[in-house]
């Protein structure tokens, strides 16, 4: 190292910003949101999940428009000439793959699988999304109130959560299906069934998120900024919704993304028990339960809805995991 | 055989198979009747396969479920009525013969069929001499009377049929377990003038009483050995086999009964030395073991599962060892006349014409699963006639004719109604979707409504006011006969007097006094062929009323491993006759 003893004077006086500016970067304060977004962007697996989620949502929206507005998807078109009359399954390999039916056709009646999977996407995702919204809204509101106020309010809401956790949900939904008439609440047909499913799935799942939110609130309400707000004279609603709620955004977001796939599966269970959307309207869960009697002979019929549900569940789970990591790095 | 039998059948019934429309010839029978007995696909349906008199060996049977009870007085499954004859002898039984001959009644414990008197209200049977229980005691008419008496007690024995409760002139007699008479034989409706004579007195005339004498509840029970609801743990045998080991819910073994004498028994062959029966075995596992030869008989006898059906039908060698007999079971749809506009016969007829029955058949597995039904009574029932009141091209529905009927009904633009089915039954769902499809071509719009299987009859479709207020215009339904006879098949599904407002009905729609009158006529007609004609008239009248839309007469694909001898399907039980079977050692 043969560096000269004397260094140029202007260099000594240079400000750090100028050095950085020379490197082409400006220092800027980053908000928590930006930091999370940066972390999320770096997580390629989560981003892949997110892209798939976006594609699924767009596809479901397109399917809804084509199916319900224009009636263009041939979900109920029987194609019995395509069925092997000896075995009652589609002719050809993999459920009768062909140019006309790229995913094959159903056994017995030969309805096109692609059309049914596509049309089924909006039913399944709509139910999963809206029921998640219902549980998250109820769970968050009650969880925050219980955690913040404590005392008898907490006791009351917590016991209510216990009641809902212990509720025999399947029995209740079976009973409800028999009781609800064809026209109720101004709805009928599929709209009524979908609304009913959203209510059943959403209303009886809020206690899980409610407990998580209550726990988070319990620790948040002892923090300094809450004390500060209170000492400045803020009232309970302000503290609840302006101070606490933004800090609960992370668990709410993460839990929602993880609840959606659970609800897709729950909808399929209900469809199997005859409580779900009525045939011939396709849902992924309904298609999967129809396939159980054929899977040994014609696995295609089970693979198609199975893979659709698998991709949805996986994408939401990966995205949800990445989101959690991004919002709460300590959990890594 | 009430719902239980239907349920058992559906659990195991075939899922896939054959045939849709026009060319109905594929996969027909190719039986060649040589001196060595018949062989080939469907050969066992009306001929003996591998005839043999060689004794010895063990027959291994398996059941995907369990018996309702091994007690002869407490059982209502067809396979059980078939099997119970190995360890018990009822007064009368079905002849052990292939095909239609197997639906004929022959005397078993009795010397001859029943002798009616008093306009068929009194029936007398004489017992064979020399029949003994497994403990050596001689069977008397009092043992038969006691057996029938105890079967009346539906709190101890809830499973069995209630024909004796319904038809015997019971008075206020309830059960031998609370009978004050010392010998517990206080029932006046059954007399035993001597040890070999038994006389039944009925409330109303009933010409088909021999079918009641065929019920397992006439298998004699020794009063000293009766342990009530525990008797099923060790039934005291009167047949060629007796219980050696019985682990309820798991397995049991039958071995030869030394007290049984071939000379007293013209019905049974008793070829194998032993029967090993396993219970609660996975249904697909049973099929695989049958195909590999590890197992001899699937005791439920209602057909292999979908997976095995594919394997059998696609392999000529295996197919040659299979039979596809028609059974006395109808899958149909009830048309509810309580619901407008189906209260108008023309609207009901529109449904009959519009329905595509090939789609209905496809839903139940196509040609292997059954044949298109044009009327109610399955053709294997003696005396049944096939006729078609609502002829459509290839049974595929005729929207034009349906529209004419709609015009006559005043609903030229069609109408809307609901169709119900049992949620846990994918075949009924497929049938509902097929009907929705075909009826829509005539302008009849169906909304599909599934209901839980367990309460389908009790709370929903089988409850008249529920069905009416919920507009269940069409209700998917099914029925299997208790025995192959007009009474055994039709009485519970077309007689309007069996409909109870409280629910639990199996007759969901047929309400016609003319039908009821014809049924009464059949009950009092003693001459068999004349009676069979009356039942055909009942069938025709029901079809004229259009209260029911017959879908298909069911079939079940049965597999007989090649080492099983003396195999044939008996029309009495519509499965392999368990009295004749033997096995090559």
C-alpha cells in the first residue's frame, strides 16, 4: 500500500450524501409497507403463488361473465355418443381427450370437463372468497372488542367463540338444507344456495380468527402508542379502529389467504352431503365427489377437479406464507 | 325387501357398464349347453354351471357388511333368507333350481304346500317326520308355533318382516315373553292339534300364504334354548349345518350337523363340509379375492363393485365366469299427483312421454346395470307381463307427444317442478340430471333437490305433506320385492292404503281406489295363474294412471370362481342358490 500521506482537502469535506449521490442512489425513508413489499418481491415462491392467484381470480371472473351473463359455457351438454356403451366411461384414453374436449368428458353423460371446471371456478372461488370475508369481518370485530375491553365483554365473547367451536356444523347444515325453502330473502335457485353456503361456511368459522385477533389485541393494547393515544384523550372507537386495527392488518391478511383454500375444501364436503350448490351447476367439490366411484377405472375424472383444487390451495398457501414472512420477519 | 334390501343393493350395486341406445345387442349371453353343464357369460342365470355331487371341501364367503341378525326370526336381507336355510328349515322354501324354477315354492319342513280352507283364511301344514334339532330333539309343530310367536315381538326382534303381525288374527296377543300361559303357547291364531300339524288363522283372506310360510320366522325354535335377543349367538340348527364358532361382527363357521338326515330333506344337497364366513370385509377387497380365487362367494349377492366390473367385462376369460341376472328390483320415479299441475293426468303423461329412459338406464350402469323398464313388475316375477303404455322411439323419449299431452293439460308452454333424490347416491343424481335434460326438451323444467338418504322416506319424499308443500313433483325411488310375486313386489308401492301421513312411506304417489280394489281381488284369488293375471291388471292400471315413471329393472354382475361347482342363479332370491353350491378340492 503506497498511498500518499496527504489526501485532497475537498474529499475530506465531502458530505456522505454526495458520496452516495455519486453512486446514483438517494437515501429515502421507507415505510413498513414498502419494506414488506420489497421482501415479498424477493420471495419468488410467494410471488409465483400470487401470480397464480391473480390468474385464478381473473379466470373465475371471466367464467362468471361467460357462464351467467352470456350462457356460453356448455356445462350441461350431454355427449353420450362419446361414452363406451360397454363400460359407461368415455371412449379413448384419459377420459376421452380430444380437440373438442381438451380435458376429456364425464363418464355416463359425457359432459365436457373443461367447460365444467371453468364454470365451476367462479362458484367455488366466489363461495370461498365471500365466506372468508364473512368470517374475517365478524372475527376481527369481535376479537378486537374482546381483547381491548377485557372483563365481562371478553368473557362473553370468548365463551361465544367456544360455543361456535363446539357447534356440530355438519348436522346443522344438513338440517338447514331441508328447512330453507326455494325462495327466501329475495333469492332463489343457485343464488340462494350460494348465499346459504357462504353464510354457513363464513358464519361458523369466525371464531378461529376471532381468537387470533383477540390474542394480538391483548398484547397491542399495552403498547406505548395506545397509552399515548389514550392520554391524548382518544376514545375507544378511535383507538380500536385507527390505532389497533392497522397493526392487526398483517395477521388478518395472512389468515384470510390461508382460510380461502380451507373453504374451497369445505364447500366440496358440503356438496358431497347434498347441502351444496344443486346439480347440474358444477362446482369443483361436487365434481370431485362424483369422481369417487370412477377413480379406479377412469382417473381423469378425478384428476381434473383434483388438480384444480390442488393448484388453488397451493397457490393461496404459498402466497399466504410469503405474505406472513414479509409482514412479520421475526416469524421466519 | 323394504328399504334395507334396496340400500344393501345400492351400496354394492354396479356403477359402470354397458349400453346406451339403439344397438342393445352387445355383450349378450353366449352360453353353450354341453353335457358337462353350462359355461360362459350369463350361463348361471338359467342353467347349472359345473354340476357336481362331490362332497367335501370348504366354501369361503365374505360380506362387505354384517347381517342384521343371524336369528331366523329377526332378519330381512335377501342373502340372509337364502343363507339361513343352511342352518334352518322353514315350512316352505324356494326350490333349489336354476332360473324361473327357483322361484317356485316347495315344501321343506312341511310335507306339502299349505292347504287353505275357510276362503283362504285358514291354512294347515303337516310336518315331515324325523326332522331333529342339532341337540337330537325331534322338531314338533309347537316349535314352529313358538318361533312364529317370538318373531311377533318387534321390540326384541326389530329387523324381520311384519307379515305375521299384520295378517294373523292376533287378538291382543303380544309376545311369548309376556305370555301368561305356562307353555308360552297362548296365541290362538296358531293351533297345533298334534305334534305334526300346524294351523294358521288369518284376519283376512290371503291366497298367497305359502310365501309367509317361506319366511325364516317359521324356522322352528326350541323354547328351552331360546335366549331372546341373544339367540343369534347360537342358533340351534335344524338344517344340514350348525354353528361351530360365531364371533359376531367378525366371522363364523358352519360345520355339518350330525342330526340332519338327507332322507328327510329333498331340497338340500349339502356338498361342502364347512362354510367359513368373514364379515365387514372391504367390498373392493372381496372382489379382488373373488377374481384371484382366494374367496368363493360374495354373500351379499348384489353384484361386484365398479372397479371389478371393469376388469371382468374387459377380459373375455373372466367374463365367461360372470352372470348378469335381472333381479326383482325396479328403479323408478314417483310422479306426485298432489302437486299442481301433476294432479292432471295429461301432465303426468307428458312426463312419461318426455322421459329418455336410455339416459335413466345409463345412470344406473347401462346394460350391465339393468334393462329399460316399461312397466312396474320386473319380468322375472312369475306371471309378470311386459307392456309399454307410453311407447317412444328406442325408449329415448318423444318430446312431440309430450307436448300434445301438455296441450291437453292446459300447459302448452310446459311447467316447472322439482325432482328429489337421495344425496349420497350418485346414480340417483345422474338419473335426476338425465331426466332434467330430457324433460326440458318438452318444456318441463326440473329443479334438482337432493335430500339426506337416511331420512328420505321418513321426513322428505316419504312424508306426504312435506312432499306437497315443497312441490316435489317427481321423486326418484326404488323398490325390491320381498319375494318374486305380485303381492311381494307391488303391495307396498301401489296400495294407497299403506300411505301414512306421518311419513316413512314407500308408496310415494299411487293413490287410486281402482288399484286398491284390484289388489283386494288378487288377495282373495286362490288360483295361482288367475291371481298372477290380476296383478298384471294392477300393473296396467297403475301405468294408465301415470303415477310412476319406471326407469329400469335392475341387474347385478355376479362372479363365480371356476372352482365353484353346482352354481346357478335362483329367481327366488335373484342370486346364487346357496343350498346347491359345492367346491372342487
